[in-house]
C-alpha cells in the first residue's frame, strides 16, 4: 500500500516538473500530472535506463539517478504528446 502512495506522490511531482519544463502546466491538472509522471517513469525505465546504465524506479531503485530518468521520460512523453497535438515539440 505504501508503494502505491509513493508512486502517486512521486508521479505527481515528476509530472508537474515535466509539465513546467514543457510549458503545458496550465493545460493539465493534478490527475494528468500523476499519469504523466508514472507513464513517463515507465517510458524512461524502458528506453533511457539501458542507455544511461541506471536501474529504473519500477525495479525498486529510488535513487537520484532513477528520479532523473523518470523526469526525462516524462519530458519525452510530453514532447511526443505535443508533437501529435500541435505539430511541434516547443
């Protein structure tokens, strides 16, 4: 149960920070921030973890490097969404 709460809180914070970087913060609420953070962490774990050689948060690694990978995954996710929505990454 505590892992679920940690995923929600960290997903919300990571999604919120990624939305500030990608300038989509005004378009999404807390629920979408949580979803972007969690899906971005999964995307970062699948795509970016092997490149940087860092274990992802889905494997139980809650280090600063794993949080950075999750943040980069959320930024990549928002860039892909912006690309399909508006035709530009920003």
